[in-house]
């Protein structure tokens, strides 16, 4: 137990450093979309860590900051990439007991994944996961 807690602490420290550095870089280089990607991934990683620690309110706040950037990047990234971020946020909502909001976001992620049917990026696995997550939210 202590070993895994120590790893969480180490991971948190490194991710926080990354987040702070990318915040500085974003302020200095406003408009550079690469900086937004790195910042988004730092927020998402920190939210995932908070979720693993059952700190759902903190995870939710981080994803609420990250999600507008993910949605704005939809033209530069695949629909599956955006759907993944939305689904991870929805899972945090589900684990927080916010079932109606979680369902809404899981449906959005599912719709994005459905939009890839017939395209090279389509993934049956992600499609199945989306249905499973939505089902867990509704029942």
C-alpha cells in the first residue's frame, strides 16, 4: 500500500511540474496549439491520477478545465481522441454520483465514436467500451 501511495505522490509531483511549465509556456506563446495539447494531456493525466485516488471533485475540476480545449481541438485530432477525453470525464461524473450528467457525456462520446463507422479510425473496441460505460451509468 505504501509503495503505491509513494508512486502516486511521485507521479503527482511530476505531472504538477509539467502542468505548471506548460501553463508558463502557453502564456508566453499564446496561440501555439502544440502547447495546448501538452497542457491538455497534463490536465488529463492529473485528473486520471485524482480519479485513481478517489478524489473525484478534484478530478472533475481538472477535466472541466481540459474539456473545452479537447473539443476545440476536434478538427486537429481524431473523433476518437476527443471521445476518449469526454468519456473519461463522464466516468469521473459517474463515480461522483452525477449520473444524469455522466449519461449526457457518455452519449456524446458514443455519438463521436459512431461518426467514425466506415472510416479507418473506427474501433470496435472503443465502440463497445462506450456502450458498456453508458450501460453502467444508466443502471
